[in-house]
């Protein structure tokens, strides 16, 4: 098991920021605004981010971190 230290203040700030975004699916571009927030949040850490429009301004976001897994899959 990996021990990961969490900056609780930063985590709370991120959750607060996301909750403040009016992201209800009936609000135009609402979900996209959350995706854009997450994209900008993780890009500096080397994550690859793809956003795919699935329906009239509604997008899925895919965030991946490349790594190496020897002898199999994770």
C-alpha cells in the first residue's frame, strides 16, 4: 500500500471551487466549465487531458497519467 500525504486545505479549496461552478446539465456549458477547471488543475503535474463532446456542449473529460507497468496491467 502506498502512503499519500493529502493537503487537506487544498483539497477542501478544490471541492469548494467545483461546487461553486454552476454545472447542472441544464445550464449551458456548465459541465464543460468543471472539465476546464479540472484540466487546468492537473496539467502542471504532467497529466494528459482529453475532453470529448458527447452531446450538444456536454463533454466527458479523460485524465491520465502515463507510467510503466512491467509484466502486466494495473
